[in-house]
C-alpha cells in the first residue's frame, strides 16, 4: 500500500528543529492570474513566486529564538516521512518570530534562492 506524507522534519544547516508534526512547503515557481475583459477571460499573466517553508518550533530553555530569527544564507532541508527530501538554498527567515508562551511555540517562515528535490 502506498504511504501518504503525514509529517515532515526541518533541518537548518544540518541541525534538526524541535518542531510540531505539521510543516508546510511551497515549491515556488509561477503564479498565474486571469486577465479579464468585457467578454470574460482574455488570457493570463504570470508572476514569480519564491519557495517557502513554514514550521512551528517548540520553545525550550535551550532554544535561541534571537539566533533563529537572524538566519540568512542557510541550507534548509524539508524531509518527509515518505522519504522525500527538498533542499532550499540560501534560505533566510522572512519575518521575526513571535513566541506564544501559553503554547510554548513560535513559527519560523523561510524563503530562499531556490528549491530542489534531493
């Protein structure tokens, strides 16, 4: 029987993030937008979309949220439980993380110069 992806591990420069089960990968590429005229759709225009990874990190006494917020030029691996791995090159954190103290977590959002399956 075929296994369906159910969880992912995220590594930054080889170090695994202590994260929740769900992480999200956007492979980037091209976004297409319908262009309308008086009689309906006349075509579309394309806009580039950068790849992105979103992961919710568990906060512990050893977690340096300031250091994680400053990540630039990193190699980020998105490893699925089905054995598929994606590499984001020259990755950087896109916005400062906010620590939710009641949940003990914060979100890290990455973008990068490219994404490839490895």
